[in-house]
C-alpha cells in the first residue's frame, strides 16, 4: 500500500535501510546537490545500478567517496529549521514502494484495466474516459472540513519562503528552486483542478516565478484567468500522500484532475481542505502549502536552470507568483530533488511512465512488443522499439506511427529491433544496430516536433528525426544478399547445462 504522509514513507524507507540521515550542518547552496548526485549514481544496497549499463560516472568514479543509493534526510540545513528530504524516489524499488506496487508492470496492468471498458478512440481519449469513470466512484478527491495537518501552522503577513531549506542546485542556476512541488490550479470556468510539477525559482520572501511551458495544464489555466484579467490562484504543495509527486508528473490528458489518478493509486479518495487565503483546495496530508496568486501581467527573468537534459535551460520571462500564505505541519519536512545528468529521481518517474504506458501504446500501435527509453536519451532523445516483423519496411511503418503517437511524437531518434533483442539491454541493442544496419539503406531522416528543451534542434521544438531499422532485412528491403542466421544456442542445451552447472565444479 502507498503511504498517507511523507513521514510514513520516510519511516518505511528507514526500516528497510533505504534512508540515510545526515545530522551535520549542510549548505543548501550546491552542497546538497553534490551529495545527492553522488548518492543517486551509486549502486543500491543489492549492488544494482539503475540500468543494464552503469550510469555515466559509476564505472570510473570521479570520487573516491563510497556510497549507497538511498534516500537522504538532511536534519540540519544551514539557514533553516526545517529538515530536507531528497532522493526519496531515486530507485525503482523506492518509487514502487511509494506507489504501493510490486513493480511498474503490475501498476500498468491495473491502469490498463481502467481503460478496458472504453473501446476505440485515441490513447488519451481512453485514459480520460477511464478516469472520468473513477470520478464518479469513491476514488475522486473529497473536500473535508476540520483541522488539516497541513494547516497546523498558518503564516500570512509573516510568511517567508526563506524559512524553508530551498536549495540552489547547480553553480550557474539563476538562484534557489523549489523542485519537488505538486502545483495545484483550477480552470476559472470549468472548475477542473490540475496538479502539475513545475520548478519554482524563489526571488524574495513572498515572490517566485512560475515556470511552465505553453502546453502544460497549469499554463492553460493561467491563460484562462489572465484572459479575464484576473490573478490565477495557485498552491504549491509539498509532501502528502506518497503517490502525489508521481501523479503530478504523469502525462494525463488535459481536463483531468491528477488527484483522481492519485486516489486511484491510493485505493481511496484524497482528502482536500480549502486553502486559507485563496479559492483552492489542497491535500490535507501535505507537509507544506504555499498559497498565492500568479500575476496576469507581470513577468520576471527566470533561469538559467540545470535541467534534466544535462544542460542548462536558458533564462526567459515567466509569470510572477505572489505568496499570500504559507501553511505547514508543526514539524514539517521539506522534500526536494535535483535534475541534471541522469540518473536522478526524475529518471524513475519516467521509467514508471514508460512501463505504465506500454499497454496503452500497444493499443495505439499493436506492432510494438516492448520499448525502452534509455537513460542516456533523457526521455525524448531516443527510443528503442521491439517489433515482430511481418512485412518489408515494417520497421519504418512503426517509426512513423511512434512519431505520431501522443508524447512519443517528440522522440528524436528511434531504433527498431527484432523480437529476440532485449530492448532493455543497451549492449544488445547497439550490437544489432552496428551489425544489421547499412547506414544509407536503413536510416530515415524526417522532420517534426521535438522536445522544446532540445538545444540541438535548429528551431525551438522543431527539427529533424532519425529512424534506424536494426531488424534483419527481408527480400524487398533493398538487399540482394542472403541474410545470415544469428548464432544462438538451442534451448535444450541451455537447460541441460544450467541443470548440470554444479556438476561441472563451478
Ligand atoms: Mn494535467
């Protein structure tokens, strides 16, 4: 089962040896990042690296500082009385614990059941209908009265963001950022709530920027408020039910309240309470809630920010957020994260989404058996796709289908392999890519939309795409030579040797 509060999640992690407390004073300016970065790239207690291939630094560590990949609780952050938790979700095991699932595939199955009763339509249409059904059930969020844990302390005039241990992540960042925030907004006309995870740069005691991209639901809500000339009420929520951070990042279709999805993951409704100074409701179990309004007119220069691409995003103008209140538990814990070169916590959020969306992607493109968004591709740069080839140029058909499928459409490079290749094993994919590809014959270069964070794209969010057909080539695919058979041991011999292994004296 997932956990009701951040404290309960941290206690469960500690019990499993998955949490390390740091009791010496630590600087929120860069020092926490450097510690968390080393720890997130270390092997887990079971000696596992997060990918079939050890992360960038692991095989030749830059540092002789042994570490285990654990969640970290900094008890004394310089300049604040509030302890800070980081790397909470920084392994598959820890994220699965937080989501209350054995593995991401089990969760995928649970979610695809949700979309079953709804026959055709788009992938997003299915999810939306499925979640609409949930809303009618007991899993939709429930507004409750009474004293809420997240409002045990209420500060309005004396609210001060600098009371919180907000970190500066990387040396050339524009300043300090709140990074693990579930941000609540509401559409002014439909009243549909949204939960999103956007970074928040802090400029003053009660002043931040609100960084969201055009297509984010929070930005759409803001534009609707701004069109009416009204400030957009917004709550930055931290902590709460252990499924909330992931739910805030899940790519659900617009018009869906992620609290419904969170309730589905919890197996119970998320209880919300009215905010103190703005017309919004927030999860009662949160650690900290920052209330305020986004100014419909004013902007501020936000950034740069060391991003999940492994590069700094450039500074740009973003709306201003004015804080009206900070409410929190009596002894709150401040959750945060860093992004940068993978793996960081967002890699595991992405991995969960990759697994959860496989059944839905298969509905849209039945040719796909499995896929992998490799760590080095930071979500949108690269996808490995496994198919069971049925006809010449089948791989090309699948590439074009992927470039037309929901958020997968941003994918820059696609490698398609045959069904016997393990798409989760980088070496296996690269072996077949190197061996099976004639560069001129087997590559496709086309144009389309790209991730707006892709700094290599000739225009922002638009550029070229590369498809590589690494399947074995059939007659009719431009090869006149006979394709050789790939070496593999027969399964009977494999089983016999496995069965006799000890007899050999190993
Ligand atoms: Mn949304």
